[in-house]
């Protein structure tokens, strides 16, 4: 919880400059919410059984809105926006934490290279998620072929797999801020950040898991009670906020493990 609390404090104290980034994240995640795919799986439930169609499960799980070509294009636009957004957030937090500067000039000084780092990191995350969700879709489609309610066991397995994925991701959580700050090559920064992240892996795991779980719970509840419009709005807002917390927390975690003196906390 340490890095989540620190991130929430940082966001509260710097909400004005972070507000545009939060708005971009909210709109981007709103475009990624694929409510019809979720509804197709949920509506198939009858007598303790759900659909065994592999694509129905994969469409619901995949980190894209594949419900038509327009939504596919919007999903690509959303990820491009998120790459630009994470570059701005990390550059701003980096300059603020290390040098106490929040000027846009200082942010723009490292923005281009951070976009490149952010693009690589985002591509790795998307590929990893696609592989994970392909496996989970296959598991759910297979378990759905069994007798009534057996698919619940498949769901439990998928939840455990996702938690394990986040635990593994916690070991590489500092990769992006490490590469940005040190200027190491990607292989060098990967090894160095992994060694640092192992010291705080459970804190990093909490910083990744709790915002995602909270956003998912809020989106599901709003989808159940408010329908598609509610799910899209709630999903955009909740996942946008979770994204901001996770990105800020990754830098604060790195600053903590490196012993960087936080200039943003100084009172002049």
C-alpha cells in the first residue's frame, strides 16, 4: 500500500498539472471498453452453463475493443494516446522529484526519448497480455464444455494466472523509469531494475493489483446496474484513474529503491 498512498498524495498535490494526463487516460480507456463482448458471454449463461466459443471469451478478455473496425481503429488511437501520456507523466514526475521543477520546458526536454521508451514498454505489455488472454480464453472455452458450473473452476484458474502475471510484472515494474533516468540500454536497465524491484516486489505487486481490481469492480458494478453507457463511462474513469496511480507509483517506487532525495517534498 505504501506506493499507492504515496502516489495518491502526489496526485492530490499536483492534480492541476496532471489533470490533462488524467483526461487523456479516461478518454483512452473509455474507447477500450468492449461492453457488447462481455454481454455476449454473460447472456449465454443458462442452467449453470456458459458459451464454449473461444472467440467470445477472447474478445471479452483481450485488451482491445474489437467490436467492429471503427472500434479497432479507436483502440489503436487509444494506445497511441496512452504512450504519449505515460511519457508526459514520467517526464514530469522525474523532473519534479529529482530537481523540484514542474515547468513545461523541463518536461519537454526529455519527452521524445520517453515516448520511445514508453512505446517499447507498451508493446511488450500488450503482447504479454494477448498471450495471457489467449491461454485464459482457451481455458474458459474448454471448461465451459464440461457439466454445469464447472466453468467457475476455470474462472478461478484464470484469476490465479492473472495474479501470477501481475506478480511477475511487479519484478519489471521499474524497467521504464530506470531506463529513462539512467540512460542504460534496455538489457542493462532490465537487469538493474529487476534487481531493484526484487527488494520491493510485494509493494510493487500491491501497486499494480489494487488499482486494477478496484477499477474492474467499479466497471462491472456500473455495467450491471447502469448498462452499456454506465460501463463505458465508469470503465474510462476508473481505469484512467488506476492508470495514473500505477504510472506515478512506478516512478516513486524507483525513486525509493534508488534512494533519490525527493526535491518535490522540499519546502523552500
